[in-house]
C-alpha cells in the first residue's frame, strides 16, 4: 500500500510517521531489549498533543520488532495519563503484536490496562502492516 508518510519523530524507543491525507499515524517500536521508560513517557505526552492538534483518527501500533516488556508501572501510567484520552480521540487502532512471546504478554497486559477506560472495540490485532492498513483505511 502506497502511503505518503512523514516521519514526525525518531526516539530511542520508536519511530512515528504521519499521513495527513488519511489522518493516520504509524508508531513502530524499535528492536530493543529495554524500554527507556522516561523517554517513553515524554514521547507519549508529545504524541497525545500531536494527535489533538493534527486531528489524527487512525493509529497503527507496530510492536513486531519489540523484545522488551512494559513494566506494570509504565502500563498503568500510560493507561491513566495517555490512553484514557488518546483512545477516545481515535476511531480505529490496529496493533501488530511482537514476535517475542514475553513481549506479547506484556503488550496484552498494556492493552487490557487501557481497555479499563471503555475503549474496547476500537482496536484489532493483525499479523502484518498491509492487513492492518487495509482495515484502518476502510
């Protein structure tokens, strides 16, 4: 699928791309063993502000390369301080899970923590980016 994407950030944890034409953001977590939690928090706050200002409605969260885990503290912080509001702004969220089994479990806990705020049904899991993008742009 040919999308015009602009890179909006590149940090130690992730790269973030934006398609204004589709009100779509793609977050690709990097192939890392340990998440820099303070940087992840800073990036998350900046990302939420970007979503608000740019009118983003679709998100592809690609964690396929991730080998790290989200600590319970980080899961709760993100759910309460970011995802509670973020997921109300977004219409659809596609998730590509990590290939690493331990990271998969951590991501599932991360999603469940956010779903406590009534956002279930907006997100679906996909095996690859092409399938995820087809669903997001439908």
